[in-house]
């Protein structure tokens, strides 16, 4: 009886050893398959990194990088992104039938949230600057331009590494384990960059308005005129009106400042309240009306006729604008709508024109 119990104990130990051995071999093969997949990202050359990350469809709203001939700068994006990539396989689980497996992996990637936020901010600034130079509406950059912007951010910015947990699925085909490629996995391997770049709410309404106003504050007078739609008025105006428009833009350029107060959001609509500092148009118009009334009370105003009165009016308005040194701060609310891509300011030219130029109406006063 003792001999039988001893024999059973030996057989049980052997069976357990064999099971553990088989399971260990299975897990070893799985770990090797994962390592073969991820090791290529730890120190990738430019072509390898580009080949992998370009399949992740970073910009799904139009096309991916493969739709355009990749430049060296575009390819550099991918090798820079994976510069500090690392991973650690935590655990492996094999299904009962041995056909599938999952592995828990700790990933070390670039801080994709910070990178994506910087990208969204820089993209909006660039769209505003482009509109100020061309006089057109803001337009979305091409795929190539977006990759070049990522290239610039990765070269000039400092982005820390972050850790995240990832689940990798594998399939056993003819005793060979292969990693299942999915959009979710590709997104995880780039630290969530794909989903973050596609997040229409990555910038808050307040941040969006801050970028608009901050970019406007840095414009020169030509850019301001173009962005605010005054260039079209110039072409239809005589020289005296052009001088008045230029003088108003100079006043805005010299005195404009702002602060974000607060904001509210309801679904895809938002309002941002600001304090806008600009030249005091009320003071300009008060002086203009006072001096114009004095002129109209003279005999010369009657004798010289309507053309002379119009010329005097415009010259007076121009002088009042140019000589103004008063500033004023007004509370201005901006309305935004999220179109599923980002927050958009409704009718920016009109909104900023009213906020910056105040009560001056050239057509009425001249």
C-alpha cells in the first residue's frame, strides 16, 4: 500500500512537471513572438519606424502618410517618436484550447497627451496665421504639413515618458504564435496618440479663444488687416478711407490686450467670456463729434459745399484716430461650436472686428 502511494506521488510529480514544462514552453514562445514584434520599435531605423507608425492612421480625417511621398522630415517623425520606447511583459495567459493567448504588457512611450495638445494648439495657430497672410478662411493643413508640424514639435519640445498597461492578443497558427494586429493595439503602442489626435475636445473652449487672441496679438498691421477682412474694403475705397482703416489697425496693434475670464459649455456649444483691451473708440468718436459740430456751425462749412464737408469729416476722423492715446477694457463673449474635429469660433472676423474696433463706423461718420 505504501509502495502504491509512493508510486502515485511520483507519477503526480512527473505529470505536474510535464504540464509546467509544456506551459513554460508555450509561454516562452508567446514571449518570443511579442518580443519579435516590439523589439523592432525599441531602436528602429527611420524606414522601419515609418513603415509601422504610418499604418496607424494618425490622421483619419483625410489620409495617412502613405498617401503622399514621404520626405526625410516626415520619416524622422516616426524614429523620434519611438526614441525612448520600451516594454515589459508582465504575464501571459493561454486559452484552454491553446489557440489564443493574451499578454499583459507594461509600455513606456512618449507622453502622447502632451504632444497631441501641443499639436492641436500649433495647428490652430498656423491656420490663423495662414488666414492672416492669405486673407482667406482658416483651412485644415494637408497630411504632409501635419507630419512636418509633428517633426518640429518632437525636435523642439521636451516630452517625458509615461507608462501604460497594454493587453496584446495572439493567435496560434500551426504551432506558431503571432500577434493580432488591431487598431486598438496600434493606438496603445503609440501611447494613445491616434485617439488623442482625433479628440475634438482636446482643447477646451477657453484654450481655443486664448490661442485666437494670442495669435492676433502677435500679428503685424498687414496681417491684422488681412485677417479682419479690411483688405477687401481697401480695394473699394478711396485713399482717405484707406488711411482711416490703416489708422484703426495701427491703434489695435498698439493697444490690444486680453484676458480670459471664464466659459460655459453645453454639448457642442460653448461661450467664452473675455476682457478685451483696445483703443478707446468712444473717446475717438466723442472728440470727432465735438470738433465736427463746431465746424458745421461755421459759415465756411455752408459755403464750401458737401464735398468739402466730406473731406473735412474724413480728415478729422483720421486725425482723431491717429492722435488717440486712450484705451478701454470691454467684456466680450465669444461663441464657439464643436464640429466633431475641434472648437470653431463662429464668424471670427465679425466677432473680433466688433471687439477690437468698438463703435467706430466709417461709413456712417464719413
